[in-house]
């Protein structure tokens, strides 16, 4: 209860015309009825996270969804998909397809971390293929300056 009060104070200090993304990394938050203040505020986007031991939570009333695919810190080479995330991906696809049917959903953002499966660009392409979106081919992990020097 104390944490919810702290969160309310923090969120109430943001300008009312800003969209604020809030991410919880403990399943207990999703069971609290106190979260109704988040669900009733159109400026707050509750982040859906795919992370080990965290149940992905899709709030039912948002018009913008911000979804993060996060992994552990076991991997340190990011040149190919190294972890089987079939179950998480199937869950993601099912939920995205349901969100796409809803007329009130305006935007869906999916952010993929390299630690999720080992190579974020390939994971993004898998998602794009499933959703019938155009893909880009990446043969290796690019560095920041690879983008700067591109012609």
C-alpha cells in the first residue's frame, strides 16, 4: 500500500499532457485493486514485459501498448538467436492479433532486447513475419557508428 501511494505522488508530478510508461517487474502488482488509478488514467501506459518469472500483463483499457521482450544477462555474444522463446513468442502473437482487432487500440510498440533470445534484429524479423510486415535482413549486430556512416 505504501508503494502505491509513492507511485501516485510520483505520477501526479508529471505534466498532465505527457504520456508516462510504467513498468512493473513483480507479478504482485497486477493483482492489486489499487492499480485502478493507473487503469483509469489515459496518460499512463502500463508496460507489458516478457521477462523470466514475470507474467505478461495486458491491461484491457489502453489505446497504446508498449511491450518489452527482455532477457536475462547470461548471453554476451549477440550475433544469432540462441534461446528458444517459442512459448513467449506464441503468447505475444496471440495477444497482438487480439489487440489488432480492437478499434480502440491506436498504437502497439514492441521493444526487443538482445538478451531476450540473442539477436534482437532476427527476433524483430520473426515478429514482423508473423504479423505480415516487411522485414530487413541483418547479417550481424551493427554498432552505433555503422548507422552514422551509412549512405
